[in-house]
């Protein structure tokens, strides 16, 4: 349910050589109680403006614990045989280094399917007439993820997004292609960067049966079976699309219930939000603040998993 601004990686590949690390001109954040979660932001500005993107990052970096790296594979270059590591160094490394210069932890998500239409192939593949169902395409994805993990070495790395929504919306061949591609990519990522935590994301409203599945709680047992390598559970959540009128209606176990019936995992809210304009869905539009406040009360950091129990809460503008 997302599409990332294409100018941002180009900006950081070409233009940050002259930029410094942590912005010392900003006022320091006042001391506060230690967080029981990790808070991160994306580099995407309110409008596509390169200078504004840097200003946005410099602003939220004073308050954040982590920076989120969001990418779609460069399918045309990969399938043309270009070196995956060279592509990562030329494009993604600049932003990662800028984050690190500000002392931020790196959380990354690489999406091999269509973020705006989970029934379809990734736009880059569709433009080439190719499919994730093809072994050559899946191999290219695994090479790219391996290169990304080796060069960037993020703390956590998602290799498949909204898997339950893809399964519900896409042709079976595309979903099976995603399952195979993610497994191969996860294996390559672990080989290239053993310290990186590899995971997948699910769509919360689909798991609760609130997007076209009759309204009964479905859970994510199938996703945990199809992606057994996941070391955390990434969440995508837009409750207003699932019929909630206002954030206060969300149950406190809205996230944690997804872990029922399986081993505990860290929860990472990778994308989501509440509508700030009328969407014609019956939801009361408001600012992001009430949804963020409610999400904070649903914070799931108390569930331990292999010594890693902290969640990542990505706050969207």
C-alpha cells in the first residue's frame, strides 16, 4: 500500500558528499524518559523537493532512534546483468551513510511486488513483461538482497511486504513466486550479513478479516508457515480502511493478537497511518496525532524473542 519517491535515493547518491553528519545547529531534544520502543521515520518529504528531503531528515533525526530505508529492486538493471553490489553502492549507500552519520539505527524494507496494487507484478517487472514467477527474476532478487545486506548491513531487513494481502489479491503463481523469492533472498541476506535480522510484513486489517474476508479474525498462521525464516513480524496498518471510524476504537491487542498461536516475535510497525482528509470510507479524518497516541498505548515491546523484544514504531507525517 505504498509507493516511494524515486528522487530520494538519487539525491543521496549524488548530493550528500558535501553534507555533514548530525545537525548540530538544531536545538537538542529535551531529556525524556527512556523509550520502551524504537521510533523511526522515512526520508520522504511532504512534496518531491530534494532540499526539503534533507531538511526533513535533519529535523526528525533529532527525535528518532532509527531511519527507515524503503526500496523497490532496480529490475531493469538487474535483469540486464548489471552488478547488484555496484548498484547498491551507487544508489542506496548514500542515504544509509547519512543516517549512520546521525547515529541512527538502520531498518530496511525491500518490496519485490506492487506496493499500490498487491494483485499485480511490481511496476518495473510489468514494464519488462516479466514476472516474479520466473526463476531468473527470483534469482535476480536474491542477488540484489544479498548485495544490499552486504553493503548496507541494516539492523533489520524485510524481504517481502504485506504477504497476506498478496496471497488474497494476487494470482497463485505470483504469490508462490513471492514465497520462493523471499526464502532465497532471506538465505542470501543471512549469508552476507549474519547479524541482520530478516523478516516479512503482513497487513493487519487483512489479518483481522476487515478487508474483504467477512469480518472474522483470520490471523497469520499461513504467513508464518510460508515464511518460517522471519525473525520479526513487520506490520502494515491502515485501520480506517478496515471500517474503524476513529483511532480510539482500536482494541489494545490490535497488533499483539497476530502473535497468538505461535512463538513470540518482535513487532515492527513498518507502515501505516490514519486518513487526514475525507476518504469516503466513513472514517473520521483527523491528524496523525490521535492515531500515533493510540498506537503508543498498543506498544508491544514486552514480548521477548531471542533477546530482542523492542519494536520499531514508524511514525508517518
